[in-house]
C-alpha cells in the first residue's frame, strides 16, 4: 500500500515552484519528499517541517539554522541545500536528492561489513564532518540513518537539523538531543557538545559496521545511557575473531569515555583511519566477518571485494566471471547472446548450388558474386545507420557555460539556437546556461535548434512597506513580491491599530533574495493600565474596565467574603500584574456575602467550655462580666441566641455572672 496517497502534500506545488511527487521518509521534526523544481526542471528532496511544530519559534529557528549551516558547507560529501522558504503553514528546505539508500539499509541487508567496505564508508563521512568542524559546526546526531549511499557509490552526510556552533552549549533545558545509541558520555552527563561528540558517534558507527551490532544494548534507553557513562565500548575483535588490532585501536581511540583522550575533531580521526588502513594487509581488509549475511543466509556479498562502497541489493551489478574454464565458457555464451541480439543482422548465405560437373567453376563469377553481396550488405547497413543515427547528432553539454560560449559550441556541432530564455536562479551564475531544450545528450536532427535558458542570477526584490497593513494582507503582499512571511511577534503601539503591522525585519526598502523570510511585528494596540476594581459592585467595575477598551468576564462561581453580596472580591490580572492591550480580558470574581452558620447555645456553661464551643463553631468570643461578674465563671447570656444564625467569623459576646 502506498502511504503517500494519504499525504495531503503529495501532488501539490509548494511556493508555486516545488511539485511534491512522493514521500521518502518521516521523522520527528519533518517529512522528506521527492519533488521536482518546476523552475529548473530538476529532481530534489524537499524537507518540510511538521505544521504542528511551525508555530514553535525554537523549532523553526533550528530548522532554518540547518539550512544556513549546510549552505556554508561546500563539500562533496555533504548533502547540499538549494533553497529555504515557507508556504503558509509549511516551512521547507529544498535539498539535493540522493538516489540510493542509507547505511542503516546496508547494515540491515548485509550485517557486518568487511573492513575495506567499512573504511570506504567511514573516510568520506569523516571528511564531511571535518569540513563542518573546521567551519565551526558540530553535527550532534551522527548515526547510520544520516549516512546516504548513492546508487553511484557516493557517500554523503545528511540531516544537520541539530547542528550548533562549536562554542555553544547544546542543552539548556535538561533535554538530551540525539540518538541514545550514539551519544557521547559528556552529552548525557553535562548536556554539552563539541567536535569530539561527533568523533565518539563515528567510533560507534565503525563498531557497528565491523560487527553488525551496536556496542551497548538494553531494554530501555536509560540502560543504554548508563552503559555509555560507565562502560567502555568493547573491541570489535571480541565479536569478530581475527579482526586486525589496528581496527580495535581505532574504535577505542574514537570512543574513549574521556573526551580529552579522543581525537580532537573528525580531521584528526580521518588521519588515524588512513594510518590504520595502510597498516592492514589485503587479507585483513577483505576478511569476511562471521556476522555478514553471505549466501548461506540468503544474500550474496561477493561484490564486496570489488566495489569501493557496498551497494544495496537492488543496485548491484556483478562483473562477468574471468577465471576458470567454466567461467570462460559462460562468458563466451553471454557474448554470443549479445551478438545474436544485435539490431542489424546480415541474412544467412544462400545454400551452395551443385557444381556443374560438365563445366569447370568460373572464378571471376564467384568473385563478382562475393563483391556484390558485400556491397549490398554495406549499403543496407549504411542505410539503416543513416535512418537510425546518421541524420542525428547529440546536444552537447552546455550547463554553466556563458551564453556566447554555448552558442559557439552549438555552432561547432552544426546546431542553431532557437530561442534564449532568461530565468532567475539561486545556484547558477548570472549569464550562464542553466538548462537546455532538448537536454544535453539527447538526439536532435542535424541543423536542429536548441532553446537555451540563461541565468539572471538570484532574484532580488525590495521589502515592501507594510506599516499599518493588517497581518493577512501583509503576508499576501510579501508573497506577491516573491518574499516569504517569517516569524510574527506582537508589541504594544499607540500609533498602529491592533492586528496591523508595526515594522518588518529587515525594514522596508531593503533588498533581499526572492524567497527570503521577512519577520513581522504586529500591533497589540496601546497598552492599558489595569485599575483595581476590588470592592466595587459588578456594574461599576464592568463600566470602568469597558471604558478602557477591556473585555470583562465574570466567574460563575462566587466566594464567601465579608463584602456585600455581588461585590468584586478578586480580579485577574490584578493591578500592575500584567500589561494588557485593548480587547484583552479581565476576569472578575464576585462575593456571595458572609457565610451564615448556626450559633450554639452556651448559657449555663463555664466560661472556658462556652468559649471553646463557640470558637469550634467558627466564631470569635468577647466577655461581658459587668460589675458583679468579676469573680464569676458561669455564662448567664449570649449576644446571639442559641439556634440563630450569624456570619462565620463574627464575634459573640457572652455575659458572665
């Protein structure tokens, strides 16, 4: 079942440019799609943040940081970023599309790899990370899922979504970012990261390639984290007997629990990896580990010894056998099959006629027949060649050439320029060819015409003046000029009405590349000073607040208080507690009046007993002894008769005689 059919983005065109053709993968932060740039007519990967996260400033910042970080890394082993933008609720990155699989797919398919293949993958990964480290960045989430292996064998590092500057603290909230199986001890314990956390993760990945399993395992992430903190990564030779000691030392160096003992960055580890490779013999490099999925397990890895990078099964092309009599015969049979399927075949020779026994053979006649047959075959072949190929030529490669150079090259190939179109491009230099129709390598008739599309460089537009424009209209104006609405923040303003734009960042008139995000500050209206309305009646409090432009909400549940019934006894927010703007709401809580409770009858009791009983009921007690009750100890009367009600907390006077 194709789950992409259920994805609302499939089939849509984002930002008027990127047609989404299918879903590749889904992560916790974004979904990756296969898409086509309709402007440049090229396939790319579109990484779209989940709309539910687009409202979170921290997630958007991290997402945009990924685009800026990778854009600064011009390296053949880093997945390139072409563009970044937003379309409504969709924030996206347009990235290089790699047709192939991930290292995780290779490990799942093949199990443990031969040391040669493991090093062939590790070295370009370290080269990519080394470029990032020297540029001042840390990846922080290295794992097999982020290592892409193209069908052509290229290795690229992807997903710089957690990238940060080397000198920044990576964890300020107590949340550990990254995947637990590849986290360095200092990431877990202190929440900080520098280039050495990537070195540690690469050591774990190397261990996994050599053994087919992760070094630490457990029933819960907490158990794995504990092992990273308190246990060294075991040597791979403990799982793969006979593995070279140089590989054990390489893993141990990269995964040292003390970061000061590790290589300081990926460039240093790359040097160690190359030294380890140089010290290994051919037998050690090509040794097949027991954990590899060989033909005994239903997979054939015979090409591992001949290919630099292990390919996914679907893209493997095995070489023809070259040794042994049987293989030699098999090769000849394959060549015979190719010969039998040639497009042009000469007809079989006519059966020989019986010789005229009465006359001797005529040598001249036989020579003429042979010559005629050869000429006929040549003529037939030439005709077929002309029909299929002779009247055609191929469009030469013209991309990145100047317009003049492209026209000259077409003229040399016997072709004309049909039309020259102009288009903006963020990646192609101004004045150079960015596309041709037909494309390079396609067949075209001699003297045919080719349409050139020449780059005008990145489209530069001015940020429009949006002050006083309602937010929805402001976003439309930005899109109309080719810009993208960025983050929206709110602020008080005495000049701009609520809901309209106060300013933009960058400010109006500034020139920016098309597709750039423009931050907008929206007015909350003038600031309103909230008055204290407690003690007022509901009507008076409501009128005072509404006169200031505030809305009033009255809690349905009232509370007992000494205030009269219906009087405001509480408000939220209170005076000076929070800054409000016109249209904001103040919640009022009203009084139910004092709580009335029954007064106990204490006449005839001793003073102490009567006082205790009244206090237990919720009253305060006053004594009236008069002139004759100075030495008395019996209650002769009380200010509120027993059985009557009085406000809770009020005073009851007892007469003592």
